[in-house]
C-alpha cells in the first residue's frame, strides 16, 4: 500500500481557470492556490516508512499548529510529529493493538507497563525487523519505559550528576545498556541504541528536547540553537532506520 501527500497539478490546471472565470475565487485565493499548484508533484510515501505513536500508553499532546496548548510545553510533541516528515517518515497515532503494522513504534512517556501478551508481541515485532523508539522523562512518575526496554537489554535510571564533592548535585535520567548515541558533558548516555535480532531499539532518557520546549512550535523559523537540536533528533531517527529492513 502507498500513501500520497500534496496536491496534484491536474486539479489546479482545470479548476483554477474555471473558478477565476466564474468569479467564485477571490484574488487572494487564486494567488494562494496558484502557489500550491506550482509545488512539486506529490511525493510517494511507502507504508514501510510509517512510525506509530502509541496513543493509549503515553503522556503527550499534539495540539493544533494554530491552537492553544493546554498543559506544559514539554508535553507537546507536535513539532517532532511534523518535522519528522522531512526524513520522509509518515507519523501517525495508533492504539498498541494496531501499531505493530508500522515500520516503527514509538512510546512517548509511557504510563503503564505492557502485559505479558503485549510484551511478547513487541519482542517478536523487533526480532522480525521492526523499529522501537522509547522516549521518557525524568518528570514521568511511571517506570513503564524501563519495563518496556528491559527485554531488549536496556533500562533507564536516575543518577546524580555534577561534582561529587559539592553539596548540590542535579538528578538526571540516563540510559543503561546498548550503545550510546548522545551523551552529556560528562559522557553519560542520554540516548542509546541496541540491535536485537533484525530490529533496532532506541531509548531516549529525557524527551523534553523532542518537545516544543526543545524544538519550538511547528511554525517557528529555527535559529542556530534549534537547528542543532533538530540535527540531534534527525540523527536519532536516521539511526533508528539505518539498518537494512527485514524482507
């Protein structure tokens, strides 16, 4: 199966002149729609490029681009959702039971551990070549992310960072297991990858950098700092999809 995004030229080639001639479009509408009509042809997005956000086990929001955000800014992942498409990924929300027909499954700050049957299904998904991305936060009171990662030899733990000789040290959540992808200034892993069977698992200890708190809104013009964060996010997604896919 395949999905198509964008507007096709034939529609505009026929409708715009007719609508303009009959006076059913304003000048602004004609200008706007003409701009759309001059975009490149529709891009084919193969179903194997899909990444499913598990919406029935996650604490996140996808507010409208022009709407109001209800809740903390670090819970909004709409910018990640939109900008992941620059890598020709097709993000979508799914319940767990239907998420495993995607190329990748993503848990965003999961709230409850998987049951035995779900754990078995997820393990088979990864072993057969699926991709798993687990993003947590130190502010998430649930330990579900670690429980989801444990069958793949990974876990998350909270550690105190900073000078051990000083009274005030900062807690930070870190990834244990796998190969480090991103590290902090002390070389501690903030994100790691594990190759399991024919699949790949990526764990991100602190997801604030993937939220609006780190990336801004989908309509922002990224400055140098934001672009650097986007490159980190893109690097994680490239690693997630880098290995050859199972046939």
